[in-house]
C-alpha cells in the first residue's frame, strides 16, 4: 500500500514537471516569434517631412525600395556617433538607422531608437561667401526652406543653406555692432552650427562672424 502511494506521488510530481517544461518551451517559442520582427534597419531614406499628430510622431521612409511608416513616438533620437538629437531635426532625404519592431502587415516599424546619420554629431564652424541673402528679413517665403536663411558657398563642402533664428548672434566687425539684416551678398563669413549633409543645411546657428565685407558694401 505504501509503495503504491509513493509511486502515485512520484507520477503526479513527474507530470507537473513535464507540464512546466512544456509551458516554458511554448513561452520561449512565442518569444522567438516576437523577436524575429525586432530588427535593425539600415539605410532608411526619409521620403517626406516627418509629422507630429496628437502626440504621435511618424516618419515616412523607404528601405530597399519598399515604403514604411516609422512610429517614432517613443523612440530615442540620436545623431551620428549617438549624440542626442530632437525629432524636429530629422529632414526629408536624411539617412536613418532604425531599431524597431515590424507590424504584422509589414507596413509600420515601431522604433525604439533612431540614429540620423545625416546629422553631424556636434556644432562646427563653416567658412564661405554669402551668395544669396534674399530670404533674410524680407518677409518673402521660399517653399523649399520656409525659414530665414541665406546661401553660403564654402570651399570644402560646396553650397550650403544657413538657417538663422532670432537667437543667432552676429559678432562685431572691427568693433562695430552688426545684426542679421546687415549681411549682404559677397560677404566673407564664418558660421557656427550643426550640419545636415543630406540636405546641405547648417542649422542651430549660434553665431556668425563677418571676416570681410563684400564688393556690394
């Protein structure tokens, strides 16, 4: 009797152990199924301006000629070499690297991290000649760049668009105070800002230094 009871108890424990193993295996299998959609997506190209709608941040991209929508609502945004960036810095034509999960319909990638490889890590100085000052303080609108800016021809990086704000400081020239509206075509200047290589835009410009007045002065 005792032997039979002992055997029965062993069989019950063994069945519980087998069931536990089966549950664990199913859980691992399900985890692998979810993990297979979590990937790193390289060379994503932004196809139009990213949008914010009711707190949802989205970026339209193509990856290997296939279109996707990136849900960047909860994603960490960084520049090259992982310098912290803002969602608003991402522009059309930028090249992104995306860490995220692909939806079941294979149309949306929910991102946990986005690295914009088109944005320089930190601010730098750019030296060149002003070639078009049309969109500084005139109230005119350029549909391509709807903000105050001027064109700058640089020696090493070609033509760039320099985006200025109300916080951009123009340094004194030979002891004389200057402002943004004092800038003119053919002025030789140095600007300090962040470079977007995909769009040839220098933004976040903190200061501008006039090195030499141009022929129009």
